[in-house]
C-alpha cells in the first residue's frame, strides 16, 4: 500500500540515455520524449543555451563563443556536467510538476561499461533529481522492448545498433549468457560517410548531413535495380574552400559503409561462437532480432542473414526498443524486487 501511494505522487520513468538521442518512457503513458543527446553552451561561462532538438540544429554552425557537444561518447559519459544538465532538463520536461515526489528512474546502459562509468550514470541521474536510480543493460532492455520472451528456457539473440555502441547478447531464463559491446554503430557509419566524401570528392560535410545521407540512401547490401537511389549532397570543397554539390547513389554508400558493417558482423559472429551449443541450436529457429537506429540501414538484415545463415528480423519499432524495455522493467520493478528477495 505504501509503494502504491508513492506511485500516485511520482512519474516513474525509463530512460534510454543514448549517444545519439534520449528517449523517456513514463509509467502508464509510454514514450513521451525523443530528443537528440546534444547540449549547446557558451564556451567560456559554460552557460547552457539549448538542449536537445534546438542544440542539434547548432551542430557545426556555432560561432567560436558557442559549442554544441554530445556529452556521451560510445555509450558512456564523456562530459559529466553536460550530461547531468541534459538529464535534469529532460526529467523536468516530462515530470509532472504537480507530483510531490521525485521520480524513480531506470536507465539503459551499454553492457560493456565499467563500474566507475555505471556510478557516473547513476550519480548524473541522482543529481538531476531522481529519487531512486536503477540500471539495466541495453541489450536486455532492447530484448524486453522488442517483445522477446527472455524468461523462457531457450536462447534468444538481440543485436542493438545504437548511435555510439552496438550491443549483442544471447539471453535465456531472464539472464545474459553471452554479451559483447562494440564502439562501432551509427556514429561510426556517419564518420565513414564523411571520410568517403573527403577521399573521393574532396568534399567536407557535417555530422547532420552524413546522417541524412545514411538514412536517405544508405545501404550495406545490394538493392533491387528499381530500388537504387541517389541524392545531391552539399558541402565545402576542401581544395577551393567554396560550396559544392555532388550527386551520389546507394551503391557508393555500400562502399562507404562496408568497414563499420564488417566490424558489426564480426562481433555478432564472435558472440555466436561463444554461445553454448544448446542455445545456439535454439537460434536456428528463432533467429536474430535487430533493434536500434543503425538496424534501419537498408539491407543490414539481409547481410547478417547471409553471413550467419540464421533468420534475421527487425523489431517492430527498433528506435524505441531500449526505452520501452526500461519502461516495462520499471512497471514490473516491484514484482522483480519481490522475486529477487525470494529467489534463493
């Protein structure tokens, strides 16, 4: 009864604290916020000028006195102060001001981060106003959010390709059996695209443009002839220094994205090699589930299926799997805590 009354006075929430974006799930409401993980501030005074969508618009366009930064890199906190301010801003933005208590918060974190980094995430959320903070590994959260029955006595494999990290895990009976975290994901794909333009066209483009190219015509597997696409890309010629426009197609993007795609495929294969035989046998039937924004790159599911000889499918809403997983975990938190107390 006491916990029930507490729940009436606070908006408990789950947070996908991603390198590229932050998603917030409110208990009983679903996902209520999705904004870029970007903070814009004055360079000298460190005064925050914008956070989220407004700050992302400033990336690559700020004067010398203003910096727009991503406070998380490869899934971990690179700038603690900026992260704390960002988390505080998002919590205040979605938290019901009429409630009397600060919220309980569940945060999805990469499976490979250290205990020091875990404490930094918890401290950032606590400083931002959370009453209680719980951490859940991102692959577990993604699997829950994708609707995978991880509590069953059978193997399930999730591959979550986010902005800063790719999380790969095999789960069974609610526990992680094998897990690997790789610092190659959506951001590395964007960087590979920018490098390709520099090498082939002497064209300098920014992060936002590279991301737009990736999502518009990016692919890692040959498309049907009628699916091949092209687009005009604007940037600055690094030789003349003048604005320049080039036309590129999806075939060129396959070349640009080949290295990060190979790295992700390799870590998935390594995870499969370490998976116990009985659980590996289960994957022949249930296959691999993809989640995260990076999984939306065209042909990644086909490339992975070709490389592993396993069925591959994409989660229904891959962008929100981790956030929904943290939210479901929060909604079941009390039951899970009771279960853990009586487990042994």
